[in-house]
């Protein structure tokens, strides 16, 4: 049998108050975590866009038409 730390007269009221306090802390924590997740999602979107732009730059640098541009041999060679 589990022994209660409450006296018989105020068990319900103290227990309800304790549960309300715990719930308030959990609600605050949930809001803080939601804010963090939202900020991280925004950061992920920005990083994905940056990666896409960098990939395009790398592809453009590797194209054969851009490699020899401006460095062609004269026709007499």
C-alpha cells in the first residue's frame, strides 16, 4: 500500500494545487520548445537554400564551356 504524504483533510486540495503547478511548468516548457523548433526550422530552410545556391555555383564552375573561356590558343598553333 502506498502511503500518502498528505493528511486526510487536505489531500485533494493540495494534490490539485500541486498538479496545477506542474501543468503550468509543462506548458511553459512546451512553449519554449515550440519556439526553439520553429527557429531551427527557419534555419534549416535558410541552409537548404544556401546549399542549393552553392551547388549551382559548383556546377557552373565545372561546365566545360566556362573552363577555357578567355584562354583559347591562337589559330596558328
